[in-house]
């Protein structure tokens, strides 16, 4: 029996069917070993020695492989054809050696295939090779770099900027891209400009109308801002009227447009975002399913090449489906931009071009059907004929040569590849002067000016990044690689450094602060060129040109010194630098910076960035005498297509009146939302404004009612204990017998009565989190149960004494055991890196 190891269990049955009964196919379920999340897993002082451990969720898979290899006649490592896949094969081999399960006489072979089809798999089996240690070492170097940055830089962030989450080698650079774009938008000053067009009529029976744009006035070519205002536009318009016009020249030419190459990982993510609305992570998950079901080739690739046998099939399909006129004389050849030929795979394409999208749609879910159709059409179009356009450019002069206008008309002569596929665009432009067909025009022909049309324009700020444009920019800069784009974007959202609004990324205040800190104190490591050059070095490791540990040594020498220097930074110095760097965000408004930083509450204090347990905010230097605070938000004064925010509400203390004792009642906004305050002093009474209550609707009466909370509703009819209604940091509630029950959105804490409160108490779980939503299974290390619970702050997974919050974008009902273990591992990593009390997920017990 020959034992074959692949990554995903979805492949096992298909591959086993192709190989036959002499083979057993088992899955590693991805990486089986990784660096444990604790200090010392990578040791620079020992020439970067690295400790690996079996991952918590991999113990069962490893045991199955160990048991099977003892009975095997040969071991065939068939993990994915990239760095990560090569490293997984190596880790499987090392784990077997560590467990003394690998016989000395057992043949070990490595095979790779680009698609899960019978021909591809049998071809790979016929040409085995050894594990490529250059690829393995490139992956080890990448993992070590990410570990060293995370475990060295994140603690500095936590100490200097409480409330920050973590920093990463590549995701911090991607975050900087988003924040830099936001800086551009905030600094942008819109500029007015005008253009002028003339509507002309032919002097024949047709009286055909067409438009021409003014290009020259009084012999001078007009640039974009040469008509800066309406007065100048009106002057030019007046000068154009009442004159005769003649066609000076007519140029006719053909414009040819070629198709784009077939998909790479990044271009697939971009098009799926533009056309299907898929995020990068969703795109890769769907593509993974299509690959594992044998419908497309491997979906992590920089290559645009297509195998010769596939090219032949594509051309036959084009000829049969569209006709000879849509088939070029020779196949199109695209060259990959990937620097590393060793990792250059085929482009992403269907494995069988005769498998039409309509047929696939009957076999798969909607997401898979739509993505398959996109891949199929792009692949076919890449080998179809050129699209041909007839373009006419006519220059029209005033009789006194005081003005020249240009008319451009474009008509499609042959649609070519456009019959099947048109690539999407990230951001449309209004600069395209090409229009539809022009009427027949001849040189020397006189035309009538029917109308002069001036139009006002304003320059717009650069648009915020979409997922598509962010991936495209990262690829242009050489940041990350095909296998990492989706995870980078996902991490930024999970850590709440950025959010998607109207399909565009907006940096959260936390992300702006972290980026400003890293840019000022670790600038070299968030430079685009530095990160790209490091990626190139890893590519050279893959190609065997550079020693992987030399790459680590070169990086660590400077980085370690930078970290040590940063540890000695005074918080006051950090805050001072960030106040200056983020002045536009922290202190918006008109006037000079000193005026904008004056506290609006006390008038004598100076506003400054403050950092606390729950993040950053703006506060007064006269604290605690003055308790003015403000969130790190900025009005969306400059639109870019994002959706509007919530209705504006006061951010400064708003005096509402006085209570019966003459104490001031005010509405304020702090780092955790709006609240009403009674009086001043060191510890004034404060009550949070309940979620769903519009701050603008709060007058003196409602504020006094909130300050009177909690209020007694009466005694519970069964227990005779008092039931109260109140509002806290986490929203409005009713309290009975020491237990809190959250009010529903339709309930008002100021008007709820006893009957309604008793009903809510009865319907609420007896103890929040007492019963799990879903039991996922037992931890492979200690056999303790892992389950999903609903907590006050949202759903979480629990294993022994370790809890891990489930990200907002994940459905708790769909969480798998492996995903839960990964979340628990990450939670343990954060605790162990942050000092204080530590918990070990792998052992399932607490450590002090």
C-alpha cells in the first residue's frame, strides 16, 4: 500500500479514485506544526534555531498518518504546489521522524500537480522528486520574520499605546497604505475648473447634431485648470458665439484592443470584488472548493501561462462556440511577471473548457457557480480575437482661428473578445472624451454652432481603497504574495484597524494611531520599498540564490536595535509626536493648531491624545479638574463614494439645564459613547445614553430621568424581590435578584413597566452562557470539551478556563473545531505576550 498525503480532506476521495486500491490518501488538514506562541520559539542568539510543535488541532491527523505510514510500502507527499505546500510536506516528514515512525527503508517521494484531474495526478505520480529545501527554507524564513516582528513589536505597542492590539510585518505596511490614503483625502483641497463644449449641426438635410470639446483659445492649448471660474468661462462662451465654423481636419483610424491575460490570484481577487462583490477571503474560499472538486487549476499563482494542451482545448472551444472569426491565427502567449520561475504555475483556469458555466451551476452553490463563470469567461477571452474600433477625430476651427474644438467618435467594428468578457474598473474617470459615432464629416465642410455648453467641475480627492484596488496596489508595490493577500486584509478587519464602508476601507482611529506610531518610531519597517525588497529576498531564497539565515541575520541586526531603542521611549514623547502627526484627525476645525487644541469645556486646558485600556481618545490636559473627552472621529466633509455616517450629534459638553438642587445637567460624549452628567467635580454622576436613543432628542427632562436611574419598577410577583431598570456601559437592563437582563431594542428604559420586565426576565436564559450554543467536540490534547457560548459581549468559544471571542464576521453556528482551536490558540498568544496571567491552550490549564 502506498500512502499519499495531501492537505485537504476534500481531495482525498477524488485522488484515491484516480489512483486505485493500491493507494491510501490521507489529509494533513493544512499545517500540522508551527512555532508555539511564546517567547523563545525563534532564537536569534542561537543562529535562529526554531522550535516547532504539533498544532492543537492536528494531533488526530498526525496520529492517523503515523499509524498508516507504519503499514505503508511508500510515502508520497502530494501537498499543494507552492512554498506553503512544500513546507507542509517537510513538516509531515519531520513529525514522522520525531515520532520514530519513519522506517529507513521506506521510499519517500514528493509529487506536485496543478489540478485535481486524472491526467494531472497520474502525470505527477510518474515524475516524483525530492522535497525542495530552498522552498521550505523560504517559508521558514517568512514564518520566522513574522514571528520576530509580532513578538518583538507588539509588546512595545501595548506598553506605549494601551488598547492597541498587535503589529505584523506585512499587515502593518498594508495598514499604512490605507492610512496614507486617508491622509491624502484629509489634506486634499478641491479646485474648481471648467470646460466648454460646442453642439454643432451639419448643414444638410439631416441636421445631425454632435458635440466637440474646446481645446484651443486664441492659439493657446487649454490645460485642465486654464478656465478656473465662471467669469472666465462666460468670457470664452461669449467669444465663441456668433461665429462661423469649418472642419479643418478629419482623421480616421482603427483602434485595436487586446484581451487581458487569464487570472492570477491577485487579478481574480480584484475582478471578483468588482463584479461579484466578493471579499478576498471569500474569493479564495470559493476558489479552494472549485480546485478541490477538480473544476479549476491551483488558485494561488503569479503565473499567466497556460499549458499547451489546455491552449489547444481553449482554441477548439472558441472555434466551435463562436466561429473562426473569433479565433486568432496563433495562440496568445502571456509572460508571467513573477520573479521566481521556480514557483511560477499555470494561470487559474477551468480544468475542462468544455464544462460550460451553465452545466457547473447545476452542480455547485451560487458562489461557486458565479466564480467559475468568471474564470471560464476570462480564460476563453484571453485567447479570443482582438476587438477593433473605428475612431474619427475632427478638428473644428472658428472662422477667425480664435478657437479650435475637437470631436471624437468611436464605433465598434468587430467585438472580438468583448463578445464574451469585459474587465471591470475600480474607479471610473470622467476624462474619457470618446463618444459614440459622429455623422459623416469632410475637411473644409462648414458646420453651424447650435449651442455652447460650459460645465463646472471640481477636483475630487483620491478614492479610498476597495479590496480590489488595495490588492492591486499591494501587488504593484511587491507587498505580500498571492497566498497572503486575503489573510492580510482579514487581519486588519479582525483587529478593528480598518472597516469597510460602502465597499471602501476606512481606517479606524486605532489603526491611524498605530500607523502613526510605527511610521515615527519604526519607519524603516513600514516603508514600502523595504517590505518589497524583503519579499524579493525570500524569492531569492526560494531560487537557491541566498541563504535563508543570512536574510534573517540582516533583518534582525537593525530591527532588534530599533526595538530596544523604542522600549526606552517616554510616553509623553510618544504622545507629543502623535499629536503632531495626527493633528488633522485629533484637532479638526478652522484656525491655527494652538487655537484648535484649546479645550472647549474649561477654556484653559490643551487637548491631547490620551491612551487608555480601551483605546485612544482626545482629552483635556486639566484632567481631573476638567473631564472633557472626545472620540477620535472626523466629520466626512470630503466624500469619495462612501456611505454617509450617522446623523451628527454634539461632541462638546452641551448644557441642558439644572436639576432641583441647582446642579448643572449636561450631555457629553466620551470614548465609549454619549452620556449625561450631573454637576462637575472629580466624581460627578454619569449615566450612559442607551443605544438606539438619539442624543439630539435628549432634553433636560429626559436627561434628569436618565440620571434618576436605576428606578424601582416594583416587586417580582414570584420572588417578592425588587425589580429595577437602569442603563450601564453595555446598554439598558432590568435587574432582579442580582441578575441583569438586557432590554430589547423596542424597550425604553425610561418607560418600561413591571409586567414587561417580568416577561423579559422569564424569557431570558437562566444564566447567560450556562448552556452552549453548540458543542464542537473535544480538544485533541486533553479531550476536554470545546463549545460555543453566548456571552454579554457576544459569542465565544470555551475550552477549560480559556475563552476566545468569535469575530463579528463569523457565524458561530458554522464554526468548526479546527477554527475554534485556532481562535483559542490566538487568545493564549495574546495573553502570554502581554504579560501577567498566562493560559496554555495546548495543555488546557492555567499557568501563573
